[in-house]
């Protein structure tokens, strides 16, 4: 079997995806004649009029919005405390579709909704609370600088499924807890994570130390070793870790949410001719889809050696007792049955979210995870290549 091996490509990490949303989508401000105020985190004035800027800690984590409420049609007004406006309420009303018009889109003629928001009890005259409004079909945002009545309008549903979802669950409301300035400052802290430099490497290590309590020790020389194909067997495991560059930043966020020290894994398989292959997910096919693939070892290993982000690859052979029980033919059958199928982001996410609400690193929660994974991969099938491998105890260090 031949396989083409383009360079792996992952989707944008959630914080960067969110910032793209904020950058590319214009806000919908409901207050007429909205006056501008300086960017702020919780206020720029002394205590009594504002929250001190000095007490606001900015990091990559501040890019995650905080769920505050669902606003459902016909339900009670949703209420919450904002970052600067202490008293906030929202009421959702459905709007009918245009009479006598069939429209052209999937949701044409279904109508839309209007979200009525009330902000009050500002803690500073420089208040600016930043919000994200979302359904599984869309993400929008808005900011409010005055204690006032505001509206956020959805002119038409994407399709009937969105309308039915909102009728049952409502629109999710998320608050950016650090405000506009805090979010921008947090973005500055995120940028180094994706830099393919020593600066980026140090930033990733510092992030993992701060948020995971993970310390990384440099291995003694040599830092690399040649792996002979003759020494590799079906079922042997490959664990990859990147701590700099574009995918290094992405893997750092993966490690943070999963608690793992590897950002990517793969399984080795040998065919009846003794040819060594690598089974993994995440390759882009000719259609631009990220799929499950089985690629020749030489191509896979050559790509790893040429990767300018200097990935750390740990070769973890099966314990001899487990290798004796490894069903090679069943593994091949499963790998080939999954070949070319979509990556399966849902399964990747739910491999670490295995409870309803308890398995999230703060400040991530079930509402935010559910929203982002639905928008992130709504049209992909749920597929996953899962090889459950039992290995003996190991003491592994990462550079």
C-alpha cells in the first residue's frame, strides 16, 4: 500500500481561534450613539472607582471566555455579574421570518432572534465588558461601555437545526473576564508560544511549569539516536513532543488540558513483507481534509528529522510479554478500515473529557468546551484510531 505524506497540519488552537473571531467579525453594538472609552481590564482608576490594573494578571489563560448564562426564549431573564458592570440581564426573543419571501440560504424564512441585554452598576467610568454569544452554529461578539439597554441580533438562522437548538437550550453567553485590554495583553503572552525560537521554547516551558507544575530536564548527551527498523515491531509506540514553533504552541495547550507530556502519538506496524509503517491521524489529503493515514516509516522518520521545530520523539517498545499477545493482523485490519477517514476531533477532545463537568483544567468548563468543539468540527465525522497498548514502567525525561 502506498501513501502520500504531506506535512501534518493542525487546526488553530482555541485561544488563537477565538482571537481570529474577535478580529475578523465586527461587533454588533445595540446602543445607538455608543460613546468610546479607553480600553480597560476592570477600570483604570484608583480603588473605589475601578479595579486596580496592577492586580490583574494576564496570561494565555485569560484568552478563554467564562460562561455566565444561557438566554432561552420564553424563559426567565438570565442574570450574572460582569467584569466591570456588576448587574447584567439578558432576555431572548425569537423573530419571525420575512413574510412572502423564501430566501436563498438554508435558514432563510426561519426568522432569527434578538437578545436584549441590560448592563448596570458600573465600577468605573471606563468600563468595557467584552462578550461572546454563541450557538453550535455561530460565534459572535460585542462590547459594552455604558450602563444601558443593548441588543444583539441574529437576523436569520443558519438552518432549522440552529433554531431548534436555541428553542431548547438558548444562546450561550460568555464573558471575557479580563476585558478588552486584558485580552489584548493576554494575546501578547500567547504569541511566544508559537515562536520557533529559543524564546518560544522558554515560553512553552514556562507555561507548562506554571499551569501544569511540569518541570523538564535536559537529557545528557547524546540527544539523538538512530532507530534501526529491524528493532521496531508491530505495536511499538511513538510519542512526540514539541515545545516551540507553531505546533509546539498547540501541543503545549494540548498537554495543559490533557495532563500529558506528549502532544502526538503513533503506532508502528509491520506488514507480511517486513516493511515498517506508521499509523496515525492528522495528515492532510488532496481535498484538504485531515485524515487517518498509514505511512511508510522512511517517509515518516525523514519528515521528523527535517522538522525545523526540532520535535522530541520517544520510541517506546512494547514489553516483551505484551508483544507476545499483540494481535498484529487485527491491528492491521482496524488501521486499514480507518484509513482516509476524518481525524476525529470530537474523539480527541472526549478522550480527556470523560465526565460531564469535572475533568476540565480551570478556567475551562463544560459549556466552553462543548461550544468550541461543536463550532470547531461540526461537519466532521467522529472517528478515532485507538490502539490500547500496555507497557511496562518507564522513567522518561523530555528535553
